[in-house]
């Protein structure tokens, strides 16, 4: 069986329970915060057989690569990396099968790192300092514990008991089962070098999910703006039905993209590419993507109304939109086969919203009866659906938080903001957050806080944010806006960003500077 990772096909090994080896530290080990090279670890322990990996003709021996003795070189400062970049770095070892050693270093374009389990994860995460400074006992100085349900590609599964036969860390890739108990990982192992492996549920339960502190959770879809790890991006439909693109380098830039758009756009960034979707003049779904130094565009067909929603999940691009018949339509891209399509049914109005959560895809829309409807895709079981009730108008907005909870927000018929959230093992809960809003809200999760923005009946931008232990807070950010806002957080500088069309037809930008407060600027345009 083959699995696609960052554009490459990798053969999946049929493996069972892994008994990985870990790094043994000795006296004098250098602190991970130190840029000085760490001393060599004591000798490697004996390498036992790796259960579930029978020797076959398609399992090559150790790769012929050049390695050097520890200590490994200094790799500079800790990197800020997107999940796609983490997986691309991991692929650079997996595609070769770097020989395992606790006393050797391997250098490639991503740096010089020790060739054991923790050295591999350090390389994938882009940890700074010496490439031999980290082990299972100190990786948490650069990572934080997360819930199992919030694991995403590029996170890790860590076990540190102090027993060298048990200490191990592996890079999480995805779930192999719909119950999300059997993780697919990439790991550096004592008897099989760099491999992709599926762990059993019982073995995976021995590990703790962790997340690199500097990983960049760029947009997974469902909005008109995102941060791609180095630049802020925003898209709007122009007054002449052109697609207008703003992006920030050392200043704001603006460009008109080819083609025509007759709805609000939706955009995201995945695997090094920018993607935008919208309804074209003929009523079909139009796709723009940036590759090869230029924007490309294609008509994906269909007969849709309203704005689409789109995101990247499990190695595939996905887009959803309401058809002219009021059903939910789904496009998804399969590498080597192209775009696939399916009608998911329903009786909806307005525009859907969607996101990837764990191993599942989630889509929400307002029904013709005014309730909130939920579709979610479970691998191996297909699409599930449920009516979540309520009395709403306009389109919802949703996301999954790091604690594994799904959140959805919508405007009620009374003009207040309504909140649904799903607690694993308990079910859906609801609350009315009040306010006096018009049009659709936008929402995201960042830094342990929930954030929602909406236009008030007075035409200003209103902000809700949830602080654990304190509850919901609100603030009116002012302005004179029309339509629905868009927002996200840029993790590298922890700044929150919101955008909205002004009553003068220009784009207004708000951004929050920690310790300083909100700032705002008009970015111009003809919207």
C-alpha cells in the first residue's frame, strides 16, 4: 500500500508492535538551550529485532550515506515551520532510510542531526543548537503536551520513562483507523532505520501526544485570509467581479488575479501552495492556486450558488458549496486521478463552512428550516449527518480547538451570537453569547483562546474571545463595515488579524500587538 506525503509516494510497511530504542544520556550532557555541541552519548545499546518487520526482498538494508561522529554541528536558532515543512523535512530521511545510530550525525540541506529517534524529530521540527543536544528527556523544553484528539500531522508521540528500552519519540502522520487509536508515524528505529509505521492501539496508548512550540498552524480553510508562515494573505471579490489579492512582505502588496468571481472567496495554504475558490460567472466552482511562480486557475464545474468553503485534509484538497438545487456538493482532489465530485444531499441555504479535525472532515450549513446542519466524514464509514437545531440566519463559522472540541457559531434570528461546542464523550452543548450582530461571524482558535468577530447592527467590528478560567470577553473595535469579517492569528508574532470591507468599498485591517493593543489601517481597494 502507498501513502502520499508532500507529493511523494511512500511504501507503507506492514508492521506490528514496535519496540523502539532511545537515547541514553550521560554525565555532562549539554542543555538544549545551549548552542555548544553536546558530547557523544555512551555507546549504543544492543539493537533487538524489530517485531513485525520480516526480512523481505523489498526491504533494503541500511542506506549508503555519509555520517560523522557526534557531536553534531550547530543548527542555529529554532525554526518556525508549517506542518507541511515539517513533513517535507521528515521525508528527506524517510526516502533514504538513514542508518540508526546514537553516535553518528547525518547532514543534509536541513541541518546536521544525530541519527536516532530524538535526532530525527529534532531535524523534522528544525530545532536549533547542536543536532545532538536533544533526547527524549528534554524534548519537552521545546514542546507542549496536547490532547490525543487534537493530534495533527507534524506533532509527535513521546514516551520517556527513564528506561532506555522504552524511551522513544516518533513523528505523527495521521490516524489509520476511524476510532483514532492507531497512529501512522514516521520514526527512526534501532533495527530498521527511518520507517513509516502503524502502531497498535495498545502500544500507542503508552505515548503522550506533544506539539512543537514553534509549529505554525496555518489556515486549514473556511475563510478569506490566512498566514502562511511568513506572509499575511487576504482575498476579496472586487466591485468588478475580479479576485483581489493582498499580501504582506515588508509592506502590503495588491494584485488582481485572472478570471471572474461572483461570490466571496475562500482560501487556505497547504504544501507550499496558496489555494483560492469561488463561484465563477457561469455558476461553476473556480479554483486558483499559486505554483511555479505564478497563479493558475481552472473551472471545476458544477452549478452552485453562494460562497464555497474549502480546506486541506489527509493529503487532499477539499471544497464544498451549495448547489442551485439546495444540496451540499463536494469536490476533492486525488493525486494521479484529479478532481472527484459527489452530491451529499440536504436542504440548505446560505454558504457552508468546513474544516479538518483529526482524521475527520466537518461541514456545517443552515437548513431551509433555519437550523444548523452538520456533516462529518469518518474514514471507513463515510459521511454522517445530524441536525443540531437552533434558529439561525446567515452562514455559520467553525473550527476544532487543541483540546479536541469542535466549535460552531452563527447569528440567531434574534440577532445574537449563538455557540455550539462538542465535548468528546459528552456531546454537543450550546449557549447564547448575546450581542446585536448582522451577517455571518468568523471564528478561529489560537493560543488556548477562542476568537469570534462579527459586524454589529451599528456597522462596527465586534470581538468575542474566551479566556479559560475567566470566560467570554467582548470588545467593540469600531470601524464602519459591511458584510462579514475574516480573521486569524499569525503564530510567529502572536498577532491577531481581522479584515472587513468598509462602507466606502475599501478593505480595513485590524491587528492586535501583544502588550500594545489593537491597531487599524485602511488597505484601499475597490470592493
